[in-house]
C-alpha cells in the first residue's frame, strides 16, 4: 500500500498479524526450509525463517533498511523464537512488532540486548520526525525489551529440536554468528562479519558446517588495508588541525564512532576530541559488557579522554575542537548537521567520512554534488571532503576465504546486491552449491 505525501511514496507497514505473511502454512516434509522476508538480493532489511520437519522454526533477525523512505521486510509468520545477530537497525528494527504481535522471544548477546533500547528509541524518534509509518509503538518496544533471552558466546542453548550457539562475528562488539545443529544438518548463519581484527573486536573465524548462510555486502570488492586507512585518517586529521581547522567526522553510533575514538587516542592523544550524539550512550552500554570488547580498558580510556557533549553549551564549545566525532554517520540528521551548518563557512575545516554512504543519504549527495539538505534547504558545502575505508564488513577475498574455511556443501548468499552475490557465485560455484534466494520465495535444502 502506498500513499502520496508531497514528492515521496511511503511504504505503509500495516501488518495484520498472521494474515498477510508470505510464509507457507504447511511445514516442510523434508530438508531445511529457508524463507527470506527481507535481505535477499539487497543490503539490510534482513529477516529469514528457517524450519525443518521436526516443527522447529526460528527467525534470524528482523530489521528495516534506514533509507528514505525505509524498506521493510515482509510480515513474519507466527514465531516463538527469533535470534538477533546484532544491534544495527537493519537487523533489529522491526523486532518490537514481532515481540508484540507474536509474543516472540528474542535471543542475542548481552550487548545486543543492552543497546536495543537506544536503537529502537532512536528509530521511533526518527520515524516521527520524518513522518514515515513504523508498524510499532512505544508499548511494543517495552514488550520487546522484556522479551530478551541473552546468551554468552559459545554457550549452547536449545530451540525446539535444535541446538544453537552464538559465535563471535567480528563486525561490532556483541555481534554474533549463529550455529545451528539440526537432526540432519549443521547450519552457520554468518550475520554481518569481519574476519579482520578491528580496534574494538577480534575477527570471525570459520566453522565447519553443511549449510553456510553468508552475508555478501562487499562481494566483488576489496578493502584497502585497515592499518593504512587508519594512518591516512590520522594524517588527514593532523593536517586539518595544523591549519587551525576542525575535522568533522560523522560516524555510526554503534561501531564506527568508537573505532575512531580508539584510533585517535592511540595515535594522537594530544588532540582535543569531542564526542556527540547517540554513540555516547551506546559506548556506556559497551563498557557494561567488557568481555565482548577486544580491550575494555583501552576503550574506556579513549571514551574518558574524549569530551562528551551533553547539551547546547557543550555543543557550542565543540566548535572550537580539533575533532568532532558525531552521528549521523550518513549525514541524514543528528548533531552532524548542526555542526556542518556552522563549520561550512570555515575553509580550514574538513569533513572526513568513515563509512558507507547509502544511495539517497545526505553523505552520498555531499560526495556527488557538494550539497546537502540542511533544515529543508539544499545547501552547498565548500569544504574539503575525504572518505576513508574503515568498514567492519569482510571484503570479497575475506568472504571467499571464510566460505572455503567452513567447507559447506551449500552456500546461501544474502545481504548483498545482485552484483555482489554474482561475484561470489563466480568465485565459489565450482567448490560448493551456491544459492541466491529471492525475498518471499521458499528454498529447500
């Protein structure tokens, strides 16, 4: 259902629980059924139902893609258990609807549960500001917060006739792969993974399995060496600071902002760095789950070293800082826009982008046109703009090596566009059966 609102078509999420789901009504007679509600042939928006003939069924993730307007997954069928791999909104964004409508228990790591309130509250706020429908309200969010069942990494737990455990995914602290032992097959769901060590989490490692469900975000593409990109960022910051400017670093609230703080604190502790936005609250939750961090003491030292912005007065003071690290990482809102509007007249300053800039985002428009919407007006930004590859996703080579290390018979590619999945298919098709599913279509293995 679409409604016209100005120049935008908003996809209205009007799920009628159990009545409009694309999921088949009858259980599979044999094998394992995979049914993607979202995340097949696209980045983000993830949700996949897995079921076998024992009657055991679970949903992995239930997110929304934070585009403008957002993309939502299809309606989930009645489901008792969902495993949430991590706390980014494209994996967790629709879980409140799930918990409220179906009484679903949400399984995840302690840190994923801890940051969920922050992520859901922000999503609700943004939906209200932007005027798009969300499909759940604050009461549903409270229901979801009471629905968490947390697990330590590597500890086995049972869902129906299956044994499951969460394993380190390397994407952000608390992010998990899901290993499932069914009576007939061993399944590994990668979630979002990075096999490299980053400042705040160690990388994922392969696991022997029969069926591997592998994210494919960077299939067909390569990252620059991580250490080189970190040094390039630090050098660029110092160049801006040396001429009297401020380096504005828009950064994602959970993962990228904390990595940037660790890098700057490690390499240039004399810098005057101010930290603003939702990431400050997320970091406090990180520090409450230290066992999931690569080095909790160093993360805490970097956090305390930065000057946390907590009000309008702090924000004005931050305009005189060497570096401002703040949300939103794609320049779609948040304090970053406030700072950008005030720094744009200072030619000594610069904007240093550290993450993926989605199509339609403010950051993508800035890169392509040198302009960005500020308080409703498309505004030219006459500042130097640089982009740094600090991705926390595995690239093509790493994904291929990971898949080979897992030795699966079957490989299911998701969380990637058609080109990314096709590149991995070309690389791996002679070594394993490769499947590229579509949303709302059932696949049996």
